[in-house]
């Protein structure tokens, strides 16, 4: 029994070494090296090449190396009816919350606009907002969304959240289901998307949804690029309905240099780095799940294949 690491970035050796450091008895291979495919029982993956999972006849678990799993369901060639797990990292949620806080404060105090003024040699003081002036709405109240909402509430923001099913969070007004979504949007000044990407949420940040936000609302997408219809966001920014947007995720990454987001004064970008799984902190749960797999015990952090997260 062995583990294979499948990624399309420069971190294969980092993850391989970290797993073997966590447990020296593990057999761990890179998918790029020669290895016994019939011995592989767990694949630890991140945005793997389509079809790369189908070559392992005895694969018994697909372990996402991050919190997201949407890319796994996009691979129609993956082995079906075997468990999928994901990472639950306390640092991941905390990093995301800190990123969202930083973006919101930059918006309130016009820091992005002042940076553009600096480059253009423009001295132009602007009216700013205070915490009490805005209501922040979190779209998606999973682990990342719930912690972000709680942290914002502790800072004194008016915070509300929307999710598919009912959630209760201290200090946060919650809405759920399609019937309550319009009321949630109508009172949201800063919208933060932290939804999982599923067929039901693909393209959810579109004209129909974003036009329900108050005029001059601000949109932050730190979930997945597939949530956003780029053209709809640009249209609402250019029409003046939205005051701006901060994006960390995109349909294609890196974002092509020809994309209009690069040169749009109301779009502020970060390179999909709002929160990144800490390699050392997540290794114990991967090793634990591997041992559970070997011994036939129930795996932790299982993904619901029907929900897609």
C-alpha cells in the first residue's frame, strides 16, 4: 500500500518530503516518477491532470490537498464510488478571515484608490466610511464563511450571512434558502463570496444576483473563479451600480494578460493567495486518514458527493 502525490505545480517534492517526515514508514511517490501503480491506495492531489487518477487499479481514497474539491468533480475520468476527503486547516480559515478583513478596511479607507492616485501624481482627499456605516454579507457559511463572519462581528461590523440551509452564528444575522436570498442581498453593502463551487453555484455572481445589491455595493470573491461571470461584473462596475470589486480567484490562473480586469480601475486583484494550506499543519490529518484507510476505519473530512463539498 502506498501514496501518490499528483499536482501540477512545484510542490510535489515538498509534500512528499513532509509526508515522509510525518511518518517515515510511508511509501510516497510522485506521479511523475516510476512507481508501482497497483500499490497505490491513496492519491493526494491538487488540480491534477484529467485522467491521471484512472491509472490506479487499487485506489481507495482521493485526498484533496486543499479545502476545495470542485476540480475533482470536473474530472469525469476519476474512479467513481470511492471516498473523497478534503483538508480542514484552522490556519486556512484564519488566513482567509484576515485577508477579507484587510480587503474591507482598504475599501472603507480608499487605500486602493489612493494607490492609483499616487501613481498618477494626484492629490485628492476622499470621503471614507466607518465600520458602523456598512453591512457585510457573507455568501456561504461553511467553515471559512462562519469564522470570517464571526471575526467581522467582533470588530463591530454589522454582519449577515446566507447559506443553503439554516445556520446559527452568534452576532451574525443569518438567512437561508432561495426565499431569503433577496432580502439578504438588498441590505448587503459589502458582499463576500465564500461558497463552495458546485453546479448549483457556478456563475452565481451574475447580473441577476449582483444587481440586487444596493447601489455602490462592493464585491469580494475569494472562493472560486467559476462563481463569477466576469462580463456581468464589468458591466455593473462600468454602469456605476457597483463601486468596486476585489478578486483573488479567476476562471484561468494565472489570469491572461489580455483580460480587462488587469487595467480596470475598480477591480483590485490578488493572485489566489488569500489563504494557503500550511503543509506542516495538514500532514497529521492526511497520515491519520491513510492509517484509517489501511485499518478500515471511517475517514475524516469526507466530501458529500451529492452536494459536491
